[in-house]
């Protein structure tokens, strides 16, 4: 166990023996029974009890690049089911609206932005705890429902409600959950009705945030597919549903795919060093450094079921990938063509060629990659073969849109659809 993990666990330990033991994971399935989209998205977000969080918070884990929801068990134990459900949905809406990964104002207006994001989200929630800020109520009685965070931000700047004051950065009394450090967990609402913490939104570097963005896109896509299959999105408003579906459309950006894949593979290549300052615990724990480049294998299916047109499309995309990184190419059909394996160096351009004509078996390339210690494995294929053995490294599948919609086998691994061009 790393030192950072130990510190995190110690920070989460309750200091009061009378604190209620409330496990949110036990209740989530029941709470979101009638919310298919939120339920599917929630399953892809880790949940951790954290007594130092006054109420709840969603964040990116700086060590793993995964999204987490932290919650105060004592606070959740006092709520009704409806309130618990809306708080979970509130945190998931922060992900849906990309508040952690895309939108970020200047530091001096961060507190105002925190209020704007919550106003945008709470427009769609009716069962939040009493006192939570919401357009049309209390201080924000003149604010209309259903606007974006940017709209509310502009409104707060130009026409702030009476009693609302933008506190300067670092003002501990009025940081609005956006500056400084979290206060001890008392399970109470923040000032002016803001109940969740946004303190840890910026506790990640740009690389980790980019990884989280790619994972979020995939999670949103899978959640939307589950909801669409049953034709039931629960309480997700139609305009937000439309925005989600538009966002997960479009062709694959190969540069982002490769960057994401290489960066996640490099996570295993990090080590501790006292020469680098730890961002979270400076001078307490050693920092981290990457000591080598990730080794990526790309297996190309050259079986008879893969047409020349499709094979040419694969090589066309690999020429684009070669502008960004060096990788090892592994041609295969029912066997790996070991005498044809080569390293495609960064910047090289190559013409497509067929070196195999047999059937398709994904086990041989998987075994080759497992045996040679690669960090990541991308398989370009029509997916017309039985499901292969498990991969020791992360594996991703790339195929045409036609085969992505008609896979021979089901997998929880990422499947990317590309455009097949002549």
C-alpha cells in the first residue's frame, strides 16, 4: 500500500465512535431503481465514505484517474430516500455537465462558478435537503429554472441577488466550498445553501484529467446505450438527454484515443522519488516520476474475413497514429505471423500489405502480448471470432461501425468504431 493511500485512509477514519455506519453502496441500486441512466453511470463511479467531507463530493482520484463520489455517512443517515437519491443525481450531474473536466473559470470567480454549477443542476432536482440553493427560491427567487451554469454565472456577475457576495480567494469563512481545505465533517449545508464540496476538483494534473475525460466519455456512452435499449431515461430531461446523445456521437479522434491509451499504460511505469515534490503532501511523501515510455502492441487481423478495403483503412489510421508514437505491429489470423512483426517507428509512413489469409483466432496475439510484457494492446479486427483469453495489460478493440454494432462476442473492454474508406 502506498503512503498516499495510507494517508487517505487515515483521513477517512471516523474520530467519533458514535458516528453512524452508513454504506451508500448498499442503497444505490434501490435508490436508482427507476433511474436507468443514472444507475448505469453510478455503477462506473467509485463510492467512498469520507468523514472529513461535510456532506458529499465528486472528484477525480489523482492516483488512478477514476471518478469517485465521497460521502459523509453521518449526513446520509439523516436523509430520506428521496433526498439521498437527489444528492447522488446532483453529483452525477457534475460529471454529465463536465464541470470537473471541461469548464473552469478564473480563480477569482471560482466561488461564483461553484454556485452557478449548483444552480444549473438543482433546477432539475426536487427532493434535495431543505435549504439547498435552487433557482426560484429564497435568495435566488428571481432566477429562472433550467439555465446553464454559464447563464447563471453571467447573471451572478451582472445582477447578484441581495446578500450574495463574491468572497475573495482564501477567505476561509466564505469560500463557498470552492477554495481552501474542506472543513471537518458536521453533515451540514454550506453557506447560502451549497451543500456539496468542490474543493478537490483541481487536485489532479492535466494528464490525469485527460485520462478521466476519456473514461467519462466511455461511461456516458454505455449508460446512454443501456437507457436507450429500455427506452427509459428516468427523470433525465429531454434537452439534457439530447445533449448527452449529441456528445457521444461523432467519429473517433485517433490522437486522443492513442494519447489516452499511452497515458493509462504509463501509470504502471511510475515510481517514487524524493527529488520530485509531492503535490498533495509536499515534503511529507516522495513525488512520482515516469521512468520509461509505455510499450504498445497493435495486432492487425489479416484473416480472410477482413476485406482489402478494411485492411487498407486500418493502415491509413496507423499512419496517423505513427505521427504520435512508436508501437509494435503484430499481424495475425489464426496464428501470429512472428516473422512479419515489426516496430513502426514514430514518423514513419507505410503501405498496407496482406501477409495472412487464414481464419481468425484472438488467442495467439493475446498470448504473444502477454508473454512479451507489453503495457497496452490494441486489436484492429472485424471481431468475427470467439471471445479471447484475458489480457494481462489493458486491451482495446478497433473495428468498423458495421462490426462494432454487430460484434460476434460481448466484451466490457473498450470497442472503438472507425470509418472504413476505400
